[in-house]
């Protein structure tokens, strides 16, 4: 008997719970360091369009899931998508807060994780749904020896899906490298003003950095545009006409933001026979001289 011939997992898909309110970007209060409050203020002034785009995208994700609670939709593909989408959505809120509060070093690992969850979500609801159902058949059984419950890890790696995606793969590779303890990545995160004469470490600093914020917002736009396009394009969720129109408008606005010539962006270039990460238009302030940095 093949996997496809096996019986469906025994679990029914229960009604999902959804937060009653859409996400809200928290503003740092007076107890936060002055640098954090200043980063929030400057970010809103210099990058208000990006912040508004991400907030609206997260709100639209919340609307779609809220509208998709009907029992007619509740099958195992639906549950597998929501398991992973929920992680993308929740971390999306934290990424927005971190980037606006000047906590740039924490963001690349979260970007990398979000892309892995998103790639897995796209694959598992399709041809690889059997991977999810195989795990589910054995999940949540009594673990007698430990007097507990065996959930099972259900290991799933999304690297292949990301490697094949021209849209997501480049961002994933960049975020993954910047998340690692490489010396150049660490210098870009906490010593961006370093040069041949000095190493200028800003330990624990959360001062505003226009280039970092713009780079991170751009990656978040890529993630949430793809998440919404996936949700809109599948038959797993209840999509109202006005929400479909709202997404298409967001997609156009997001593309305009990402295509701006003076935007801080990353790309991969071949240098001396190997791929290296190039960061362009990197600068502390919006009016500062843009730099090109090769890692």
C-alpha cells in the first residue's frame, strides 16, 4: 500500500482561534532607552510607507484567516497551512517591532526562519501533503514510559523549495549568512562604521540606521507579498473580492517600493570564483552618502 492509499489521519480539524484584533505596532514608552525612542521616531519619519505596507499586509492576513473559519474549509491541508502561516504572521509582527525599535541584529535569524516556514507551507499543502499526514497519523499518542504524550518531531526541511525559488532564494541566502557568527556579518550588524583605520563597535546599540531598516523592511515586503499571493491563489481560504483587490493594490505598491533605485538592497555577485553578498546604498541616515559593501 502506498502513502497515497493510506487512510486519512484520525484527527478532526477543530475550529481555529484567531486574535480578535488585527496587529498593532507598539510604540516604545518612556521607560525605553532614548535611542530606541529616537529610532522609532526616525523610522516612522523616513520609512513610513514601508511600515504602513507591512502593517496593512499583516492586517489583510488577519482578515483572510478570520473569514476562513467555516467548517467547510477545515481539512488537513487547511490545518497544515495554518500551522505554518501562524508562525510567519506572529514573527512578522515581531520583526516589524524589532526593526522600528532599532534591534536590527535579531532580525536576520527571524527572516530566515520565516522564509523556511513560508516555503514549507507552500510545499506541504501541495504535492508534499503526505509528509504532514504521515506525521499526523502517529502524532499525539501516549508515551507510557515517560508518562507523557509523544508528538513526534515531524522533521521537514524547506531548503530545496527555497533553492528553487528565484524570488525567495536570494533573500534566504542573505538572511541566513547575516544570521551566522561570521565576522563580516557581525561587523555589518554592530560595527557598520568600521574601516581600515578602526573597528568601531557599538555594543548593544539600538540607534537608528536607515540602511538596516530599509533592507529589513524590503525583505519583509517580499515575505508577506508571497504569503498573501499564496493565500489568495489557493482554494484553502475564503477570499472576498475586496480583499483580493486590496492584495493586488498592495502588490503594486510593494513592487514600487522595492524597485526604488536608491533603496538599500542585497544581491549576490561572483567574485574570484565564488558568490559574495553585495549590500548597496547602505547608510546611517537617509541623507548620508550611500556605500557599497561586499561581504
